[in-house]
C-alpha cells in the first residue's frame, strides 16, 4: 500500500541550479515584476514562505472588490439589494459570518487567518482586509529584488546563496572544489527543497570509477568465467581461439 502511494507524495520539482539562480539575480526590474507570475519563481517563494510567513501565495485585491463582497453578502441572505454593506454587524449571526467568509475565500482565493477572525466584526472590516495586498516574500527578499529602487548604489544584496556543486562544470570553477572531502550538505527540510546537495568524495574508493578500468583483459578467452560456463554446458563443442566461436567436435 505504501509503495503505491509514494509516487504521488513527491516533494516538488528539483532544486534550481546555480546558473538559474544567477540569471534570476541579473533580471531587470521590469523582468522581475513580470517574472513574479513565473511558475518556477512562484513555487520557490511558496516553499520559502511555508511555516515562516502568514501566506504562501501572492494576493492583489480586485478592482471591483466592494461589488464582489456585496454579491457574496446578498447570496448568503445577509443583506437586501441596495443596502449599505460596510456597517452590517457580523457578530450577531456566526453562521452567516462563516458562510460569507467561506464564500469570499473561495471566490478571491484568499482567506482570513485565524489570528484575525475576531477583528472581522463588520462587513467593512472584511472589505478593508481584502483591500490589502499580500506578498509571500520577506523584507530581505523584497529589498534584494527592488535593490535598484530602494537601496543606495554602493549596496548590493544577494537573495540566494552561491553554492558549489560538482555538476556545474559551466561555471568558473569547472566543477572542481577547493575543499575536497568537505561540504555538499544542505540542512533543514525547507532548504533541501530549494538547494541541491551532494556527497563529497573523501576516501579512495570514491574515485574508483575514475581511476580504475574494470574491463577484463581475458574477456572472451576460454578461462573467462562466462565462456567457461558456456563450455560446461556444451561438452560436444570446442571453443576456437581464432574465430572465438564454438565448433562441434
């Protein structure tokens, strides 16, 4: 049962390479704003925000927010058509309050956190909450992406660390480490989904595939175990060294 479920429990895509991170850092401001909708960047931001920020997604309030709230309130029979909605009290009927919050969360793809539910006393509080945009980025990540606008010219912030990996042969180090036998580990479950790790080569047998040739010098000879096994199977045949084939005797 567990083996059937394992393929569906993947942790996500493979962590990005150092080249992809470097290209993301070199984007212009306009490209960064457009790239926020990129699936790869969005998924990385979502992983970094998990368990750390309030929301794992970005939210931008719609232009017709008040009309959508009015339609949702009319759908749950909270108000009549044409009635002012901002002053409606939500503390009188908790069932209607739950229905309104559930409907707005489904329509706007944005929910009120548990820590702020007690503050939603009127429909006006809901409109004010859904009128605030949210980003799943820390202040440090926002400064790193908006460095050209907010930071001084002599200050540069790197959003992602530059990590060594032996498979990055296209970089300046060519995949050769300056500290053999060390490094390669990534600590933390969140970081393991973001950054690649590798097992450094420490002992002599780690270089066995590079230093030793396992091609048998006696391959195809009569004393080769594979040939000897075949010779034992056919006692009526003889192995010819010239043709390297079995001939009948």
